[in-house]
C-alpha cells in the first residue's frame, strides 16, 4: 500500500487528521521559492523555481471538496510541477463551504486567474479534484488560457452522481463514495440552484470555448467517470484533448510526488504538455 492508499484508508476509517497534514505525502521539491501574496484579495502563493520563465504563468487551484485543502496542502505537489516545467505557478485558494457556497469559489478562482494573467504573456490553468472543476469553470468564463490541465477533476454536480465508476471502483476507492460526494454537493450548492445548471456543471455547458485540455485520472478511483465524460464531451465540441488513465491509481495520486515513481511520471507528463503551449 503506497502513501496515497494509506491516506485514503485512514480517511475512510474516520482519521483525517488536520487539514495541512495532507501535504505530508509529498516530498519537498527543492529549488523552489514560495511567496504568499494577495491576488486582488484572494490568498495565493507564488511557487517560483530557480531560473523559471518570468513571463509564463500557471494558475493552480487546489482540491479538497470545497470544504478543505489549502495553499499548504498543495504547495509541494504544484512545486514539483513548477520545477519540472520551469514555470512560475500561482497557487490560489478560495472560500470554503459550508460557510460560503457557490458562486463564491468560482468568483475567487476567477479573480486570482485574472490577476495572474495581467502579469504574464501566456497563462495556463491547472487544478485537481474540486480545483479541477473550478479550473474548467474559469476557462469557460475567461477565455484566453493557453491550456487547461486537470488532475482527477470533479466536475459533475448532479446530486444523482450517475457515473458508473462509483460502482465499478467501489472496492478500490473506499473514501470517495457516491453518498460522500452527494454530501459535498449539498454543502456547495445553495437551495434553489440545480446541479445540472451549465453555470454549475461543466458537463452540461458548451465546451467549445475550452483551450487544449489534458486530463489525468486514476483507473481505480470513483472519479474516473467524470474525467472520461468531460474528455468525450470536449472532443465532441472540437477541443484538442488528451486523457491519461493510470492503472491501479487513486484520486490525485500525484500528491505523492517525490516519493512515488508513478506520481513523478504524471508530473513529468504535465510538464511536457504545458511547456510548448506556453511557448517554452
């Protein structure tokens, strides 16, 4: 059992620990400087590899089901990507549920993205899990990103959660169950807002405006269906896409960067994809 599997097994047993300890599964990348900033009022952190291109930026949005996650849980994982790509990353956070509900999270993500884009010749969007869903929403609302990179994106806000991967991967993904995801949706959406609204659910939106999109997902996770449907719909809309499904891997296994060859391979693939699209 690797570090990610152990983490989710503890969580499934009810031992989640404190929020910032999630990042313990990631090794320090080294050679990356961190600077906390305010992106027009949104808390964010520059991840700057030594020698990075200054006029190219990746805006990253962390996961955590809208209820958790932070700059500190994800700085090391995205630091590995920043280093591999040789590009500055602006890691942004956003208001959490249940205190703040939709559209607060999208508003914060848009604000941070626009702040960073004003400082760069080219900008890419990146996100994992709920942050992946936010990244896709930002790409639709603020066209112009060079590319969209998604790690285990959670995009379907339909409370029914019809993806069959909840059933086919029930034996391997013990934490992200259909009922658990329904509960997160209930905290995210205010009364009267439909989970099928295109402004909420990108699977029901016009995806023709998406930039070239690269999605990574684990074959053993319940979120596999979200990734597969998103890529199929984007392709149908004429978007350049790539989907990499990693055998035996769970949700956001890239968090084990620096400790897991599979995570390092995935980070390397993301870097290889994003560099030419940023003109590097």
